[in-house]
C-alpha cells in the first residue's frame, strides 16, 4: 500500500510565473493564493461553493478555489485576477476597461470572479449572445448591480476583442 | 443541522493519497476502510469537512485517475466515474441519444461546480436529490464497483440506502453503464430550484417507449422528495401498456405524488413539493414524447 502524504512540494504556473511551494494536504487553494502568495484579488465569500467570489481559472476552466485543495493543483496553470491585464504597464484588459466604463463595478467584490469567468467565456466563444453570457456568469453572485451592466460590459469587451482580432 | 451553519475555515489535517490507477486505490480502501474517504470533485466533500460533518483521517484523491474520465457509446452508454458534469454537457453522444442526461448536466449547479463535480461523486454522495441519479435511474443505469473482494455490477436503483448512505463496501465506483435498448426512447429531466447553485426542491426524469400509440414501457423517477431518489412505480403502472392520451397522463400526474414523502426545509415546503411532483411528471412525459416525435418515432 502507498504511503500517505502529509506534505508535498507542488509546482504551479500562476499568472504565467513558475511557482514552487510546499503545502499540507488540508490547505485550500484560496488560502494558499491569498495568504502564502499574497494574491488577495481572489475573494473569500461564502466558502461553500454558492457565491463564486473565489473563482480562479485552472487550466482555463472557472473553478472554485474555496473547494479546491492546493495539493491537487500540482502541475496546473492558474490565472487569478492579478494575471489579467498588465499591472506593470498599467494596461487594462478590454474586459476590465469595459467594466470600468460601463458601470460593471460597484463595490468590486464580485468583479475579479466576473472578469475571470467572462474571460473564460470569450476565450471559448468570442461572440456570445446575452443568454450565453448570463449562463456563463450565473455562478458568481453580485449584490450591487443587478447584472445588467455586467452583461453590457462583457458584450462591449467581446465586441472590442472581436474587432481587434479582425 | 442547525442554522446558521457553523463553518470552520481551516480543514482538519488528513493523510493524502493520489494513486493513478484503480488497482492502486483498492488496497488502500481495503486496509483503511471507513478511515478513508474518496475525493473526486470536492464540491460536496470539502464543504462537509468544513462543517465538520465528516472528519476523515485520510483522503484518497482520484485526480490522477485519467482512466476514469470518458464518455463513450459502445452497446450502450459507458461513463467513467470521474467524468465531470461539464464533460457530460459537452458530449455529443449524450445530447443526441440521452437528452435527459444532458438536461441534468444543464440544470446542475453553476459553471464552476460543473467543471469540478463528477458523475461518480454525485452518485456516491447518495443525497436524496442527486441530480445525475434521477435520469440514470430512469435509464435503468448500472454501476460498476471495484473493491478488495473483486468487481460487481449493480442496478443504480439498489445503490442508495438512505440519505447519504449507500452499499459501497470499501469499493470505488469506476463506471456507469446505460444499457442499450432495442426501441427508441424519449427522455427528459427537469429540476426545480431556487437559485443556480441550489439543490433541487423537486426533480423528475421520465423515459418512455411508445409503439403504435401505446406506451410500451415507462420510467418515472423523482428526486428530493424522499430519503433517496426513487421510481414512482404505481404511477408508471397507470401508463404502461395504455394508449397515450391526455387523460392517462393526467392520472399519472395524480399518482406520482402519492408515493412521495417530501419534507419542509429551507428550500421548499412539503405541500408545494407535493403539488409540483404531479406537474413535473406530466411535463416530462410530454417532453419525452415530443423528443420521440422529433427523432421521427
């Protein structure tokens, strides 16, 4: 029988950077990102999988980091909100720009999850209709906006990205 | 369970296994028995651990078992237990041949939950509302279980023993099989819920076979209205062998709720659930018939 692990050195690619970190099996990805790697853009919400505030992209797929063990992310590519846009050049991703200009942000707490989820959608489907957008974001709860401006922001960004790619 | 639920941010410590083959997992299950729990998608198990509802000494993670991720049509539908709900939703063979399974994958949780959750995990959780179990039971689904004593295949109807309980005996579910049928099948599934991430208030799946305007065979399965998913057999009896008419379907709707024992909880009241059972059963019969028609039968 195999030996049980109680500590492992894991390797992840986070926002394009190679990171190596030793983790215990009981550490959640959310806490490793926030506490140990200082990436506090990913938010702590309900911690039960209902609100989506902790959403990150793992190998391109929206995933709840509050219900993911860090140890299971060995070898995976992770994108957090800090990896969207270029902080050093102070350049916003078209999604971020659209959210700012079209009032997709109020308190901002759901915004990292909304942007990452929208990015995953547009990477797969550059021309989503309103229904497809609403379906894609229905795992992230927003208490402020009523979602209308969020949908408009995503539609605007989608259009801009399509035009940039022509 | 009291409200508000007491949740602890930090999980208790546990030993961790992540074998890459089922054969390596079996001796672990055999030796540790109920000291070890299996981790698939984690969308429910980690929640339970935070609530301290379960406190396993060891977790056996299936994340390396790529051999359990597949959906293929081969004299029936074969689904690897680790197949994600998203993969079910995106599978062409599921959407075309087993639309009730596609419906269940669509109704299931949120996009994030669908990316993480697995068909096997949903079945083994044995929740009274298990979304994937409902249509699978209406398709006479079978489960392949592997353990220290060997391999066995059982009907999905015999798997759950009650809320959160099942017949797994140091075993791991490896495959879900939907047997091939000779005649065409109309299938549909619906889930009533409050919000996207919610469990069902009531869910219902129907599979129907029609020959010369008579219902040759039918399955009506209900979720979230008893301590486990079950077939409303008395309601099925009303329709089996009869000509398909609105009157018969109306009678089926009345019978379907008689066999259910819904409770009042935070999601819904027993009374509302009772009312909805008949309505959903009828709707799913009509949807299944419509799907048969669309395929030219």
